[in-house]
């Protein structure tokens, strides 16, 4: 397995973890064919992540991590890996 294949696998694994964390935090994650970069927005009281179905996993991860960083994390369980990424992002 090449280094690139391992990297893609790591991004895919991280995506699963971030997706689950986001859903548990009440964040709506929408994958669609939008032919755009995607983003994070607030719709009424909901936080929503939208990304293109063809977006690479590292882009999906960036968007979901951005959304998680916008919620009150005081009462939210964050897996250690997600917590570390948020702390690195805050630094």
C-alpha cells in the first residue's frame, strides 16, 4: 500500500469519526452534487455543513471540523482525536 493510499484511508477514517461527532452534536451534514466548494452555515437554529459528493475527504473533514468548532463543546463528548484537532486549530 502506497503512502498516498494510507493517507486517503486515514482521511476516510477521520471522516467517519468527525461525521459521527457532528451528528451527535446536532449538526446536519448534507452531501449533494453542488459543483461548489461547500461550506458551513446557520439555518434558523441549526448548524449545517454542505459539501459536494465528489469533494475529497480532507475537504469534507475541514468543513465538519469547522462546524464542530462552532458549537458549545462543554457538554459534548469529543473523541480524543477530534479534541486534539480542535485544540490544534485553536492554537
